[in-house]
C-alpha cells in the first residue's frame, strides 16, 4: 500500500512516465552543470561574492520576465513550448562546454551564459509547472509534485558526486558537455507525449497580456492561502535557500576541502532532500501543520550546520536540512497549484516560480556577501529567517487547505468523484 501510493502517478499516466524518465537523465546533467559552474567561478576568482554574482545573473531574468512567462503559459501550447525551451538550454550547456574547453577564463562570458539560461528558464519553468495538471489531473497532482521533488533530489545526490570526480579527472568542460547531451532524452520524451491523454485543464486565455498578469496577481492577493504561502516562500527563498552559493564556499573555504569534499556534502544534502520527497510522495493529503513544521525544521537544521566544523557533523546537519527543505517546498508548491482554478493555472504557477526564483538575485548577493565573511554566518541567518516565517504562518491561521488530495480512508467512497474531477479539471 505504501509503495503503491508513492508511485501512483507513474503507474497511472503514460505521459507522466515519459516526462519523468526524460527528466531522470536531464536533471543529473543539470546538477553536474550547477556544481561545475560554481566551482569554475570559485576557482577563477577565489571569491564567494563572485559565486553570488553568477547566481544573480542566472535568476535576474526571472525577476524581469517571470510573470510574463506565467501568463504566456496560459496562452501557448505547453508541449511545444517545453520542446523549444529544453532545446535552447541544451545549446547553452554546449556553449559553456566550448568556453571551458578553450579555457576562456572570462567571468563576463560565464555570467552572460548564465543570464541567457535564466531567460529561457523564465518561460520554461511556469510552463513545466502548469503542465503537471495536464499530465496527471487534479487528484494526482500532489503525488506528481512530490515525485518530481524526489527525482530532483535523487539527481542532486548523484550529480554533484559525479561532478567531483569529473572535475578532478577531466575538468569542468566534461560536466557541461554531458549536461548538453542529457537534454536529448527529455526533448524526445516531451515530443512523444500523446495529446489524447492530456487532462483538459484550461482554455487558452485571449485577454491582453497585462490584464492576464493583473488577474493572476489579484487572485493571489485575495486568496489568503496563496498569499500566506507565497509570502513565506519569498522570504525563505531569498534568505534561506542559497545552497548553490553556500555549499561550494563551505567545502572549499570553511572546511579547506577539495572538489570531492564539495561533491560529498552536496550529495548528502541531496540525499536528505530525496528522503523528504519520498515522505511527501507517500502522503495522501496536504497538511498545514506539516508545511509549518518543515519550515521550522529547515531553519533549525541550518542553524545546526552553522555550528559544525567536522565533515561528519556538517553532513548529518545537511541531511536533516535536506529532508525539511523538500517537505516544505513540495507542500508549498502543491498547496498553491491546488488552490487556483484551471484557467489561472499557468499564471499562478508562474507567480509561484517568480517568487521562488526572482528572489535569487538578491538572495545570491546576500549569501555571497555573508559567506565572504563566514559561511556559518550565512547558514545561521538563513535558518533564523525560516524559523521566523514558520511562526508567521502559524500566526496567520486559519488559512484553508485546498481540496484535491483525498485522505486514504475516504478514497474508496469518493472514487467516482475523483474520476469526474480528473476529467473536468
């Protein structure tokens, strides 16, 4: 029963199986690139602030274009959009491989490629989030989101570990080249989906673009559940979720380690995040208490990381941090997506990603500035912010949980309702 619930979306939906299998390969490549790019910048500059600036350029386009990308996700064909954006990101990875292979040691070029990649993400991510409803329907959405998180975090374990070996043996160019190749399976998987098996979730909006964006923002402001969850997420994302900046600095500067050390601590964090995703996937309903508890646990675990100086202590604390991180982000994502009507799915998915990623420029600069003084200080500040946001969410009660995930004990009695809901959604 436990295993069956965890893999429900994979068992029931062919299109989602295609998406999942393609992402399995592609995400490994993405984590290879993320690890190699941060390590390359740190190796060239020996500056934590430079790593923060790299993340600034990666996420800046999302701050500028994220809401537009969400509105367009309700206008454009999502399947075709994803094929185009995934192809464009493959080209970016290939360009980075060429730059590294030719030893073009220019931070400007590396930051420029990050900016282009971030621009593509501004259109890719809202479309990908909104398409989940088309792949699995409303009742399976929390499970599919949790499985996506488990995939993302399982590859977070594998990717940095492989990156540490590849960087030491072949250099960073090998990581970028493998990432470019890894996009091929996901492009074919998306192109091979059967349109006849998509769940009908929306009619494409024909309203003017600015009005579409305005309608999404008004709905988010007036819906307390969405407003509270997104407010919490903005602060936590800005101050507490900057691991792409902090982990390489923690490994190289604080712990005086090598690329293998970085790979180990990044993989340990990813292993914890994977465990959290498995827990999230096994649950049949959303929980406000779990969301707030995970946010608080995420903060406390980061503050414990700040106190550790041994490799074992850091790894144990990062494992706990990873568990709480995925429980918090997976529940936040599912709550927001299930709290909106189908015709606003793309815009609110875009808004969720906008909040989650547009905080990246400011958060990366803040994390880099703090880490230049002390990586433990940056972890302590991030942990404190997450605890404060958990308290904020608790004080704001009551805010209702959206329907969509059905408690296991009631699933049989409501099976017919679920079937109808899937098709209507």
